[in-house]
C-alpha cells in the first residue's frame, strides 16, 4: 500500500474519491480487525495512511512521533512514514471539523456545548470547541455520569456535536441520537456523519431553523490536509472548495417530484443518460414487486399503496449519486419528505395542469379531480423541493433548463 485508509469496516468510504482530487494515489482501503492493527503498524508497508473508527487512539499509541496537535488531542487520523522509517502522527480531523463550524456560521463562543460520544472523534471535537471559545463542554455517553437518561440536566446546551454512529447508513439512518425538543436554546448542530449527507439529526435541526451541517466538509478538508503531508505540498482554499463541490455532486441524488404525468420519468431518464448516472423510478420499483399500480389501488386501496411507496422511496433515497423519479403522491407522507432529503436535492417539475394526462392514473379520474389534487399538493411540492422548474412541451428545452438549475 502506498496511501490508504485503515478502519474496521469501510464499505462506504469516500476517501478514495477524495484522493482522486488530491493526487495521493494509488489510494486503497484496508479493513483491519483490532488484533491486526499493531502488526500493521510494525510492518510499515505504506507511505501514508488515514485512520478511522475505531483506531484513532490506537494509532496515537503506535506512532514514533506526534504533532503538537495530536499530542494535545490524544488521537491520530493521519500517519506518514518518514525517510528514516519512523511514523509521524497528526490529527487533520481538527482542521476539517473547525472548518465545519466556521464555514457554516456555527459559533460555540461563550456557549454550552454537548459532545455526543466519547471515542477518538470526540477528543477532536473537544479541542475544536475549546479553541472556538465554548464556555462549557460536556460529553454524553451511554453509561457515564452524563448519559442519555439525564439529558434534561443539559437542556441549556446551545451547540450539539454528534460523534456517534447514530444516524449512519445503513442500519441507523432512521435514528436520531437526541430529541431536539429537549434543547430549546440550541442554535447549532454539527454531525460528523457523512453518509447520509444529512442525518435525521441535521434534518430535524434545519426544520426548526437551527444551523446544522453534516460531515462531508470535514471529510474532504481533513483528506486534503493529510495529502499535504503525504505529498509535501499545499492546496489553496479554492482547490478544496472545488473538491467539496465535485464530491458532493458525485454522491448527491437528484430527485424529481411533481404531479402524475408531469414528465418525471421521461426527463429523469434523459438526465441520467446525460450525466452517466443510474436512473431509479419508485413506481417501477413497486410494479416490479407487486404488479400494476392501478390494480393495487383497485384491490387494496390508496393507503396500502402508500405504504409500498414509502418503502420504495426509502430504498431509493438512501442510495447515492442516482437520478430518482417519484410517484406524484410520494411527498404526501412526512416520512417520505424526510427520506428524500437524506442524500438528495429535490426538483419540483411544475407542469400546466391542462397538459397533464389522466389515462391510467387512478386519482386523476372524475370531475375536477386533477385540479383538486393539484391545489392540495402544490404547497407540499414547494415545501419539499430545493428547486422548482416550469415544465415545457419540448423535452430538449426541459433537459437543458434542468441541467442549468442543478449546476447552480
């Protein structure tokens, strides 16, 4: 291995993608069991590595020399083998996490902060919070003095930092580590999780008007700081911002919502082909498993269908880098609206109601049914979307307009 990442489980790591931007190549993923970590360090068969969960404190112990920052924090996420064969450990997570606070306008200065978790990343979080002037910092653990059963003692916390895996893809994506109702003074949430891009905690905070950010910025920034040491070079702020945008564009889904017949599937397929991405249609997912949608409505009713639809929306939305077309009523359930925002930008395709077809669409039948449906759903589409686009009759014009909008 020349460069790479070590950790226990690395199936969804974005580090190889990030290092195609830094030039620290070849970059490999190396999953290690705990009993193998020390031997890996002893062999020293690498030029530079990043370290992730759960080996950051172990790496701290196994390096020959540490940066002042790593010594202070007590955790290492970047290791460089020097010319004499010795291992130098640093903590570039600090830089990435500090950027998350500063670039998102979340200031802990003079405030009480909670750190959820007590692992290696929590040590970095404490150092950053201290340097940014937090007045009081409390770690919340599962069984310590300050734990999840006595969170009421810390209702005055203004900043919350999640360093736990709660909310992470795939098993915990629906989970939220704390209920923000308990923290009426909260003004900032920082979640180190980057998959999904927006955890349940981040989405809940934003819904309440609280500044919140997921961990993709930290991941990219720490990777660039690590590569500076691997390659003995430096990167500009502009280069790092560009890389963040490119990584986000690669992993972020584009979801199309709108009335039945507005062109979601047709436009979605053209967009996917143009961008070289996989296209997913949630209605097609349902039909592949359960048969024709009008038949489902006729046999089981709308509520039964909506449950199938929620399953399909969740399955599609937890993927990354896809183009997704949803059924017209997918946004009606609050849980679906939340799922769609985990990894996606949502585009509302708004088409003239007089141009919407009715054939084969159970809920569009009957006098004024389509108009009533449109009036009911319009505010929900607008509440859900990040982008609204007026659909024209020309598919090429629609595709070009959509490309322009998502690039902005």
